[in-house]
C-alpha cells in the first residue's frame, strides 16, 4: 500500500528532524527573535491611527504572527529537497529505490514530513506569540485551522524544492536556486506589511503572490474571525498550488530515477 510507504518515508524524515538538537533549538529561537525583537520594535507604529487602520489591529506583533508562521514554513520546505540531495550523496536514495516500495512514495513522504514539521513549528510560534500577549479571535479552532493552512502551503514549497532536487546534484546549487525564489516571494507578500502601504506596482505583485494567499486566511481567522467571504479564494488558490506541486514533484522525481 502506497500509504504505508509514504508513512515509512515520512517517519524517517521526522526522526531525523527531532533528533537534530541544534535544528530544534533554532526552530524555537528564530521565531522568538522575530516576534520578540521585530514585533516589539515596530509596535510604536500602531500609535499612529493611520497605521493602525492599515494593519487592522492595534498590535503589530499580532499582525506579523501569521507572516512569521508562513515564513517558517516557507524556509522549512527547503529541507525536503535538501534531503533528496543528501540521500543521493550518502547512497541511501539508491537503497530506497531498490526497496519494495512505491517510488512515488519517496517524494510524497518527504512532503508529508515537511508539512508535519511546518505544523509543529507553527504551533511553537503560536505559543510564543500567545506568551508575548497576542490573543486570537477564534481561539483554539482558529489556531487548528491556521496550522492546517500552513501545512497545506508547505506542500507547495517542498514540492518545488523536491522537483529541483530531483535534477540537481549539489546542495549548494539547490540552496542558491531556492533562496533566489523564496526571498522575493516573502518580501513581495503581505506577510510583514499590509498591501495598502506598498507602492502600486508592489501591491499588484503581492495580490497574486502565493504567500499572500497563504497569509490572508490565517491572519483573517486569527485576528478578525471566520470571514469566509474574505478567505475562500485564497483557500482555493493554496489548495490548487499544493496539488499541482505534489504532481510536479512526483513526476520530476520519477523521470529522474527511471532506469
């Protein structure tokens, strides 16, 4: 059964993640730095009524929390592709290909593991934000919804990363290419600043940016409530992208490993 094969690959990836003590420590410290330093450093912006109206909330820390969740998921998805390159380098990929499991389960399992890691990291960010005083309008159901959106979106970047990794042989080249795409995606979205404060050309880019579509439903639900009319389009977009990149990653991996 392909589900059992996917679970096996995902479990191996998750074991590697939770056994990497330094990576786990960074997982906790990085959002703490972003939220604790940048969130509070920019807090004075909301003393201006115009800025508060742009943000839609009196707390910049609350505004940026959904963006930090997506930022963490975005950069965490890179490791899905990195694991393919590493497995190829140490010879483990050949063992997986020779094992009696579905080849399609290899990229899919890595994507599932990336999504679970993203959900775990997102939960840590929510807890840190709550400890810093952020309160969520929809409570626990909203948090679960937000984490589900973040995990769904993780399939997009991890799929993109895996598709590249299927063709690329070195970690350095993969990191350079992924960073080339992910950094502009992050800073041309509404993750850290509202579209209304951007120049027209940048706001236009942000409007179609996949990161914006992922941040919007999380921010809407956590800060304002269950306003489905404001989020359903974004949910369709990120769901479609996740499905598309799952297919692309699977096909790319199968073509790269065909005998």
